[in-house]
């Protein structure tokens, strides 16, 4: 009789252990897997090579239409983004961005900002300026060239219109970029 109880206890323990083990394995499988985080998930320190190239093409093509532009921003560190975010909030000035550090495509080298240069050599943000006298807004001419080159324009955004801003997201959301996803580097092909 005593032997019987011991045998049953062993069997019961084995069953409990099996069930616990099974459930743990199940829950492990339910945890989200980090899907193919690319090896180059470090933050870049400069513009993505394609954005760099398109930026130069934009300056050149605008120049061909008699429009001189200045690239006022390109790659931006997360620290500088945080500083900009404070402007108009905890620090004085106008709000210039809705993105905190790590939330802007500038932080991943995927965005640039431009301004026009007037005949006095000054940077201007006048969207009605027609320096090449063709009856069209120079600003919108630049935007049109930028879109042809594949840039998305911040002036098209519904929430916060960022008129000097041009970006290329390569199909990646900020959420994905924050998690370490990066566009392919053409140099590594
Ligand atoms: Zn910008």
C-alpha cells in the first residue's frame, strides 16, 4: 500500500512538472520575437548616402532653374533634437518641432531642411519669393523638384506643416527606426 502511494506521487510530480514545462514553453513562443533587427542598428552620424546624393541633386537642379537654395539642416543628433524640442516649451522661442530626440527622421540621417537664398545672399523662408522671375513661387518649384527626386515634403503633413522639411523614409516608420531597423546601405550591396 505504501509503495503504491509513492508510485502515484512520483507520477503526479512528473505530470505537474510536464505541465509547467509545457506552459512555460508555450508562453515563450507567445513573446514577440525581434524580427530581423539589422546588424547596423547603431545610430548613424551623417546623412544616409542616398539622401546625401539626392540632396546634392536638389541643389543642382534648383540651381539650373535659377534658384539658389541653402541646406540648413541634415543629420541631427538625438541630443540636439531634444534641445530643439525644448524651444517653445521649457525654453523660450517658437515651437520648431513636434519630435523629441529619436522621433525625427533627421536623427537617422533621412531628412534635410532647406531655405532659399535671396540676391543679398541671405537665407529666406518666404514661400512667395520669386527670385527667378518666372511667375512661380521658388519655394514650390524646389518642392516639386524634391518630390521628383523621391522626397516627402513636410508641407504635405496634416498635423504639423513643416515647410522647409524633406525626408526619405525608405518604408520605415519612426517606431521601426527606434527599434533598430535601418534602410539598406547601397554601399554594402
Ligand atoms: Zn526637418
